[in-house]
C-alpha cells in the first residue's frame, strides 16, 4: 500500500492594508501553471516541520519562520497522482520579509485572501481552514499586536484587527472594549501624520496574560 | 522513499471518579505485550478519520464516536519499523460505553491517566498532548457539561471539572464563578443522596454561547 506524505505551508502577512497569502505558480504537472500553497514531499530523514521549513525556503525564499501545525488532510482522491496525505502548517509573518523564487516553483507571489485565483488540489479548502484558525487566534493570543511597531495608535491597532478579520469594526465599540481591558499604556507621545495628532500606546503583554488566566478574551 | 501512515486514537472517559484513557495490549511486535493507544495503518481507500473509526472499532469494540483530529507526529525515528507518520485523533466519551477486544489486540482496558503503564512508541507523548488539549477545551466548550445528566448538582459539576483537570478546586470559588456566569438555571428539585438535599440545576447552552461571543470564558 503506497501512501505518500507532503507538507503544505500557508503563510499570511498584512501587506498594502490587506491580509495576503503567499502562493507559488506550479512549474510541473499536475495543475501546471496553477497557483498553489508552497509545499512538497517529506524526505526520509526530516521531521514534518523540517520538511515544511525546507519547502518554504526552496519555493519562496522565506527563511525560518515560527510555523504552527494546522491540520492533516487525507481524503483518498485529493491528489490526482495517487494517495497523498498532506500535513498543513501556517504562520503570520511581517509583510516586508524578502522573497525569491527557488527551483521548484516558477514564481512566488503575495495574493490578497479576498481575491484568490483558482488553486491547485484542495488548496482552497486548506487556505480557508488556515484563515479561520488565524481569525480565532486573534481572540486568545497576542497575534494582533505582533504585527504592530512597539508604539502604535489606536487607529493602527484597529486596522490590524480589521485586516485580519476582513471586515470593518465600529470605532467607538473598538475603543470601549480596548479601554475596558486595560492592556495598553498610553504614552505622552503623539503621531503627527493624520489631520490631528494621535496618541501612541504600548501593549502590556503581562496584563493580557492575566486577563487570559481570568478567562477574559478579546473578541470583535 | 517509503513513508507509512497510521492513525492513533486517544479515547478519554470519566470512570470511577477518575479521568481514564482506553489502551490496548499489543499482540504483535514491535513492543509486543506493551500497552498502547489503539490505532493502525491507514488503508488505501479510506480517509484519515475513517481509518481512525475503523481501528477504534476493531481494537476496542467502541462504535462510532465524534473524533477530533489532535496532531500529526512525524519524528523520523518514532517507530522501529521504519518511517511512520501518525495522525492522532481524540474524543471524550461516556464512561459506560461497552468494549470488546477485536482481532488486532489481545485486550482493551481503561487506565487512569494518573497511573499510566509504560507505553509503546511515542504514545506517552501523544497522550500528554491530548490531555492538555482536553483540559484547554474545558475553558471554551461545553465539554464539561456533556458528561453530566440533564439535571445535576453543583457538587457533581465541580467533580467533573476536578476529574478532567486532575486537581481539587476550592468549593467557594467554584460556586462564585458559576454564579457570575449565569449559565445554569436552578430547579425547584433536590437530590437526596448526601447528608442534606442538594439543589438540581440545568445547563443553559445559549447563555454559554453568548458569553463566549463576548469573550468571557470559564477557566479554573
């Protein structure tokens, strides 16, 4: 009985005020020319995560990132080459990481999740699953803050949330919730880019952890 | 390159006031005679979950259960037979489900998670991972209530939490938290088993969902 195992890696970033995902154009059959999530077969002597890191590097030039295992997809007919089970990983990385396409793929490109092209295999399903997981993570991790500079305005914070969630949030409600949580420290510094100066804040990760321990999260 | 794929199934239940896990004694090498999590190789034409349900049935006689995928374990040297990647599933089932040992395993037994025997392969690691996931789920799902009868006392509820968490909870604190959440409706009925009658309650799943939407969870 011959089952083969691949890894696939969903890489998200916020770029140009949109949540984008890193895709490659397949250089070989099946689905030659179609866009796909970076990935490939697991080698004999590497762990699943090592395989994911290697494929990501080879196909996109993105170096080592903090990957989380997402899910394993194993429907019998998901790959026309035969029985292939894939272990999917995902990560959210800063939008300015450099890319270079490697040998397996003819090109790696960022693509807004709201405007996906047709994808190879069951990659659309894998991507939707990763997106749902990422959005859930906003509630109980500091993932939203990791994408901001150390000092940020409330508008910048709201924009990160809106971008990952893919929808507008009410400004008054957003600020009321943030206020209640007391996880930000206001600084005596202002950003002078908009029409009027906007106060800068820093995130207080320890307060966030305490809220989590008390069972209070951060949903919008 | 030959990688083989198995599924392993961690089944928890509360039995005799303890969190227990369903183990089989291996009838064949490797690790012949050693206790292990039920599982086995994925067949050509079945999905991963179908394989998990089949192995569970064959090895323990537990019929169809609601399985959740836990994690895929794929360290290169985790199995002495060669490269084997396993996709682990888990479930929490009622403690009175009947068992019968099938053909692959010489026996299936319940074992308290606090008194595990030495296990085959990396099964101790898989089990610890499942236990952590189950304990986390107490915070944001109704898993704790699914194990209770429709009408229950606060002591019975506390005992379910204590059993899954594997530690005692302060009775006053527990009741204060439950009170604040307002997810139980007190009945005009009492249980007359202990020294004094204990009031019965029913769980209000809709209130629980609303709390979750507001970001308030249920941690102890």
